[in-house]
C-alpha cells in the first residue's frame, strides 16, 4: 500500500513539474516581449535575451553631423542616459564631412565682428522664399532662432574657428560661416573640420565613459523594433564577422534616425527613380552611403513622408580634368560664387545672376549653357559614352571663372587643393584664359567690362545681380577707366565697337582661375514627416513614440529648394534637439 502511494506521489510530482515547465514555456514569449519593450540591451538575433542594468538607452542611427550632434546632446543631457551611435560605414562623417560652403547663423559673434546687419525675420524670409512656399514655417522658425546658439556651440564648446563670412546665393546678408586657411596656407574645409572635431570628441569620451557612450561602426540597421503599441523600442542590425553576417537586436527606450538622404547612388538610386525620375542619370556629389535607409526604416513603422519629389540639383559640381566623366563629382563650393566667381556659357557669355538660388542657377545652366561638347572640347572624348546612363535632363556645363581678388577672398589654400585635384586651373592673363577655354579674347573682355560697369553702378546688370563680391578685372588698371569713359553707356552695344577700335591692354596682367562645372544631384529635400521637437510623425501628424529624426532624412523644412549653408545648420539644430528630446523621453517612460 505504501509502495503504491509512493509511486503515485512520484508520478504526481513529475506531472506537476512537466506542467510547470509547460506553462513557463507557453508564457515565456509574452514575458520576453514585455521585457524587450522595457529593457535596453544587446542580444544575438534568435537567442534568449539577457537582462541589462541600463534603463535609459538612446540609440542614434547615422554618424554624420546630425547623428553626432544628437549623440553628444543625449549623452550630456543626463548622467544616467546611455547612448549608442551606429553607422554602416567604417568611420564617422557622412556627407557632412564633404560640405564646403559653411554653416549659416544669425546674430553670431562673427557677424557682429564684421558689422553685418541681419535679423531672424530676414533669414526666415530668405529660407521660406527659397522653399517656394513648401517650407513648414514652424520648422523654419526653429532652424533660424536656434542658429545663433548652434554656431556658438561649435565655436565655444568645440573651439572651432568659424571666422570667415560669406553671402551665398539667395541670402540677403553675409551669414554663412566657414574656417580660414591655416597660417601656412593649408585649407580648413568646414564640413570636414566640424565632423572631425565632433567625432574626435565622441571617440575620446567613449573611451572613458564606462560604456555610457559607445560607437558601433560597420553596422547596418535593417529594421526598427516596436512593441505591441507600435512604439519604437529598438533596432535590428546587420554586422559582419569572421563567419559572415549576423543579425542582432538592440533594445532602447528611444531611437534617433540621422541617416541622410537618398541622392548617393546617382543613376541607380531606387528612391530617386521612384519619386524624381527626371533626374535619373545625373552625376552626384553625395557619398555612396546616402541610400535613403532611414526613410524606409521609418515608413516600415508607420512614419509619414513629405516632399519626396523635391530634389536639389546643385548648379556647380566640378568636372575634373583627371576624370571628366566620373559619375560622382566634387562639389564646387557655393562660396566660390559667393566670393566673386563668374559663370560663362561655352560661348563665353554670362547668362545668370551667380548669386541667385541654386534651383534658378541650375535651370539657367540647363537652358542657356546646354552643350555636351564643352567638356569634350576641353578635356577630350568620353571613352565609355555608350555604357553611361542617359539623363532626362540636359547634359550641360559652364565655365566658372575667378579673378585673383575672388580667389584670395575664397582662400588660396582650398583653391590650391582644387588645382592639385585637376578641378581648377590657372591662367596667367586674359589672353591665356582665352586660349585655354577656347573663347575669343574680345568676347571675354566685353563680358568682363560689362560686369565691371555693373559693379561700379554705371549700368544695371542684365541678370539682376546687385551684389558684386569681387572684381573680375583689376580695378587698379588705368586702362579700364579709359575704356569706361570712351563707351556710350546709354547704348552698351558701342562697347564692342570701342574694343575693336582700340588696342587695350586690359586684362593682360590679370591672373584668372577657371574650371568647368556641371549640375549634379546634391540634396533631397523630402523625407520623414517630423516636427520642431524632432519627433517623427505619422501621416496624420501624430508622433511615433520613441522615434526622433534629424538632418537630411527628414522632410518639410526646405520645401522646393534648400539655401546653401542650411544643411550643416539643420544637422546641428535638429540633431541637438533630437538628442535632448530622446534623453528626456527615456525618463518619461520610467
């Protein structure tokens, strides 16, 4: 009897144990899902999760200026915030490192030092006017109002010398800050300098932060994770190791998307072809990493998109003498025109106000300098013409000409770099320039004298230019004054007659710098719908909890056309905002 009871007890116990583990196994997925949504940690994809002591994890996706600004602010906002910065590339910088014209700011110390008269209203009006009515006024106001403190942050916290001011196309005042050449003449590219400084700060801080700030490079984010409420609570990444590619889940309270735009693959860009096929085949100034990853990630969790068909084609990308037909172009900084560069078509004629907005200058090049022969005549035939994709936009190019005065204002350090790269070339006189660009000297002289007359206020510029940063001919040349006096400016056509009847030496001692430029894909104004708190929004304008964004991945700020210098600015303004908001959000969830 006792034996029977003992057997029964053993069987009952075994059944109880089996039932207990069966129940645990059935409820574990629900518990695991709950823990996944509440506890930040890093686990191998497909394996069981391990608890992590970090309660305030912020993940940043993208290591350009927007992502780095977000990471730094989230890290500094609270000593309890843990920040991990991911980038699919092996190093930080992104397209921000390629920026060359500068960063805008109003009421800055530098503006005050130069006595520049500017205002928030004027800057806002310029930005909205450039956007052709599509810019969100709230986003523009945030950008402009915060520009003062953003430039100051770079100057004071990071000790960056943003001491050179330029007035770029579409601006009503000098407000675009960049760095001066070093005393030995070496250039300090503004985008590279800013991103290098911030990345060095992050790397140094990460090495001493006991894991509170960390970098994860060569890691591509392939998915945003969400809980049952649709709130973002982490990411899935793809990493390479000695065994191949592995997937990992990283859980966090908040995620910041700062992945850039989608103009990086040139003719092969899928999003570009989907939303703006008219630009298919154009060259690009972007790095190959700008593939629109963040837009797709956001859409997968319900984010709205805006202005995806608005793509900025920069009017001036260099055509290199070393590789004229390369699909990826080196940007001819807008500051080249901002400091006095002049554009000529292949006949040697001016055709546009060089300081007009980017979209207008691009359109003028396409309409009035439409010649595919210019590059061929100067640099030679393309040996791979048949293999290149054909753009639906005109294949156009133009000459960019700088006087010695304009070159000095821009900075000879950067210009010497351009010359070493085969992008800019030097002409020792007007006659030398005529030979090198294959345009009659008389034509160049006529155009340049009219330009000088407009600069002097003798005549109105035929293209509406009212600001002339530099002379194209030496104003010290007494022969120039003689020419001005001999022309009946009530009938400018007499200029040609005067030139033909005189043996003027104007321009014979002037030095010029010239290059060939062509329009190229540069920036995508469209992207994820977001607000001035850097929250990513659904199409109905409600925020997606736990998801923030900054930089070119977003849309709605620039409308149809972005002003030069506003890209680096938006990265700092909205990157910092996203970092602060993400850090605050983690605390609201405790």
